[in-house]
C-alpha cells in the first residue's frame, strides 16, 4: 500500500561482525506491479471483442437462411474486428513506448508539419460530425524529437476532441511558445469531464463512460499514449475541463529554440 517501503535484506558474516545489506526495492516492486496490471488489463480488454466476435459468428451461422440478419450481423462483426485491430495496435504502441524510454533529441521537428498531418488524419471523423478543425498561433515553432510520435499524440487528442463533442461544434489547435516551451493546446466544445474523474483520464484503459466510449470506438489507451509521448520528449500533458462546456488538453514540449524556416535545407544539402 502507499507509504510502505519494501526492503530486501541480506545478512553476511564478516569476521566477528555481521554485515547487513538493505536494498530499497520499492520502485522495482512498483514497476513490476504496473507491468502485471497491464497484462491483466490487456487480457481483459481483448476478451470482450473476441467474445463478441465468437458470439456473432455463431448467430450468423444460425441465421444463414435470413439474408437481412446475416448482413446485419456481418456488419457488426466487421465493426468488432476493426475495434479489435485498433486495440491491438494501441497496445503495441503503448508497450513500445513503455519500454523504449526517451526519444532521440537531435532531430528538429516542425510543429506545423505535426499539426497539419494530425488534423488531416482526424478530418474524416470530424467531417462526419460537421466539426471544423482549425489551427493557429506559433505554428513555426520547432521541437526536438520524433515526428511520427508527436503526430500520434496530437491525433489522439484531436480524435478525442471530435469523439466527445456534439455535431457542428468547433475544435481548435493553438500553439504558443513561452519560456522555452512549445504548448500545443487542443480545445473542444464537447461534453467535458466531471471534476472527480479528471485525475484518472490519463490512466491506461480508463474511460469515463465505458458504454458511450465503446460506441465511439474508444480503447481507453489514447491519453496514456499521449502522456508517454510527452514524457519521452521531456514534456508533459495537462487538461482543463468543464462539464457541458468543453475540454482543453495541452501538450508541452521543450522548444528547439529555432523557427521552422531554419529547417529548410537546399536540395542535396545533406
Ligand atoms: P478513449 O479511447 O476511451 O477515448 P482515452 O485514453 O483517449 O480513451 O480517454 C480516456 C477517457 O477520457 C475517455 O474515455 C473519455 O471519457 C475522456 N476524454 C478524453 N478526452 C476527452 C475530451 N476531449 N472530452 C471529454 N472527455 C474526454
């Protein structure tokens, strides 16, 4: 429990004395417990869609002479399969992030390029709900790190902003640079998050409303992935939210201290 310290003690005779070695294993035990939890959660989360698929397959077999039912059930099987594939992808992504540690800090990454690509990928879901995504601010900022991981992080924030907002609302990505930090804020006018739940949303597999989240295709891993990407870049992610008014998730990454125009290299210059 909290406040408990785990000591591994070894005793060895040393001449006419006794040598006592005490090692603090608290951190190692904590890491091991997190790993064990993760495996248990993963198995649990995988069982749900796999079970649904098995059940649907049986139902389809039973309904073989009813083409309308067959069609309906195969469509649902397709959706469950897609969900499963998304879940597996996110589990792989997260476990990779959990084991790899900090990213290389020598590659400058254009914040505009990251945001443009993330917005592009979130566009289909946004258009389906008539949600406009706009971006602005210090888009010419540059950070050091991994372009693809940063796209994944911003995209996860955008996907959530779209998923947890009503139709015809607006989603914005605003960039500011101050005190050596580049802040990328994803702002929505969605359902918001109850204050009592706000502390937990970055936990693996945590969903405020599992039933609703299942409809929107959520896995509960998106924000854990964002948190890891931020930490691996020496930054962090924080949130502000008011139920009924919307949420803002802010990704903060150390600035590379240059502007994007410094990145343009002549063809063949490298
Ligand atoms: P999910 O895949 O379920 O979206 P996340 O880890 O991305 O998982 O988010 C965890 C939970 O936090 C979500 O299930 C949702 O309840 C809540 N959440 C995340 N982003 C938002 C947002 N922009 N507005 C409202 N709720 C959000």
